C-alpha cells in the first residue's frame, strides 16, 4: 500500500512537471532576490505570478544552504500551484533537496554534467553564457537553456562584460535550437531592442522586483516577446 501511494504521488509530480512546459516556451523568468525587492518578497512573488511570469529563479547568493533550502521550498509552495517552474541559482544540491524544477549555473559553478547527475535527468539545467565559446560549452553539455548576456548595465552582475545586441544576434545564429533568456539590465525601455536582436525570452530582476507594480512590469515585458514569437510562427521576420 505504501509503495502504491508513493508511485501515485510520483505520477502526479511528473504530470505536473510536464504541464509546466520547458524553457522553449518561457518569455519572462524572474530572478527573485529579496534585497532587490521593494516590498515583501512574498508579495512580489504573488504579483509576478499574476503578471504572467513563466519561471522563477531563486537567486540568493549570500544565503546559507539551510536558509536557501527553506526559502526555495516556500517559493515552490507558492509558485507550483500556479504551474510556474522554480529554478535555483548555483546550488544543484539545494535544488534537488527542495524538489525544485532545476538549477541555473554560472561558468565557475559545478560542471553542467555533474549538476545534471545531482538534480536528475528530468530536471532543467540552465547555464550563463557571456560569449560564443561559453555558449558552445553550454550547448555541448546538453543544457536546457542559456542565459545570454549581459545585455546592458546590470545591478545583478555589475562586473560582467556588456555583450549587447550583437552577442544576442550571434548566439541566435549559432544556436538557434537552444532556448535562451537574454539577461542583464533588461527593462521596458530596452525590451524592443532585445526583440530586434532576436531575443525571445528574458531573465529579469530589478526591473520587476523593484517596480511599483511587479505584475504590470512582467506583463509589459512579456507582450513584445509574445508578439515576436507569433510573428516568427507566421514567417514574418522581426530580427534587425
């Protein structure tokens, strides 16, 4: 009876995971960082879910593992009923322990192949790419998506080189089959430039977490991305 119950629970979890979709369908991933939130992070999370965020990345660089685990579980409890995947920044061990949907890794974090063994073959593994060499490494490792940037000045990654629209164009040309999230200083004032460069998904932090209305901020970022994807599907080019 106990085995039957566990198998049933696993089936429910797998079905829910498949229903949430994968990175190819993500337009806006929100990097939820408490210090970047103007209000309570729980309220920001509630607002971005309402605004149409496709995924939440738990990004708490300074948080101890035990506290990060509890934070991740709390975010999952709030996001999963809405069908929103939860990704953990850097920590594959915490992602696995919390039952998160995946992990996002930088170039200096655990190797992508090793992280895959930690989180499991069905989990999502994303990686950051700042140039085509790093992008090639991510693609070769079988990552599920790439964070491409940084696009412009960013409070989240102030020391990272600014790659700009040219790198987005180059990435899309070289790795058309690899889902991407353009990252670094994305906001409503430059989202059209992201789209024009070929960006079809973004990862954002301050532009949403520090917004007067996080829900509206997500929606305003999502609309031009959705429109661009619809034009792609219809065969109308929007890359310039």
